[in-house]
């Protein structure tokens, strides 16, 4: 059996992963996103109540479709995690703002034993791709995260990769916008190495349900602040962060 730190055997064979794609009315973006899935990898599209035919489009493009009736970003993400079967699991928005073709680079860092949870640090490709209010909220949360865990992350982006068993062991409970942050906090508390690497951030297709409005951003920040106020379940981990270049 391959141990957590025994990556040499894994690197001799093709590394595959399941990509969890939480989805709510993303019919316009899905063809591009699913067309960028790496060969041999599985797209798990979690339909969270779409009314625009997103689920049918996903199936037509060969994705596994999971239906999650409970609304919430975290509910969709966790349903995808539970449906995953590959040794590695990735998360990515399916609105066209992030390129799934970049995920093998994140998984490679985990497989090589360089990190346990790799986050994609969003680097906007053009002005307006990342709304100012959303970016400000992210900066504030990153600072609060540093105070809570010691992690020096500059982004809490939705693109990420880790081992499936490691994620399941975190016993994540948030089912709203706090899910991505809870994953990072619990990973740090468990002593896992959390790093980030730069990824291009594109203008999304359509309007965001969260960062597209001040109201949506405020609700997301509120959910994440609630996560940070929870007492740690286990001693806080030290964590680490990879070097980045985008500004």
C-alpha cells in the first residue's frame, strides 16, 4: 500500500483525479469548461438546482452529474467530494473563470509530497475579472486566516487539489459559502501543509451569484467569518505557502 508520504510509486503511473464542479445555471460556460478537462480525468458536475439545462449539457459532454437539492456552495462541493472515487480530488468553478486544464500541475505537487492541499491563487488576466469588492473581502479574510492559523495565504480561491482521503478526514460541516475556508482552516488545524500557486483568473461567463454583487459578497464574508470564529478542533498546524508573482 502506498503511504501518504510515499509518492515515488505514484509518480511512475499516470495520476488521475476527479474534478468537482459545483453548478447553478452555468449552461453557457459548461462546454468550454468540460472541453478543458484533462484526458483520463473525470468531471463531477454537481447540479444545485439549475433551471437552464446545465445538467443535460454536462451529461452530453461526458460528465458525471450529481444532483444536490440543498442550495449552497458548500452543499454542492461536499456532494461532489462524496461522489468522488479517485485518489485525488480537485475543485474548480464551472463559470469559465478558471481553467481545469491547469489542475494536473496542482495535483502533481500533492503527488510529489510537496503539499497536502494546493490552492490556486487567482491572478486576474484583465481589469474587471475580479470585482474590487470581492477582492477586498478576500484580502480581509486572508488576514483573519493568518491570525487564526498562521497561514500566509493571499487568496482563498475555489481552485484546489488534495487527496480524497485527506479531505474526507477533515469532516467538513459548512454547507454555505464558508466551505472553502473551512477546508483550509481544518487542514491547517490537522497539521496538513497548505500551499498556493498562481493561476490565471478569467472573466467569468454570466453574472456571479456571489461576487457579482455587494450583497452576495457580504453573505460569503459573513459565512467565512463564522468559520474563523469556531474554536479549533485539534491543535493549529503551522502550514506553509508557495511563492507567487501576481499582484
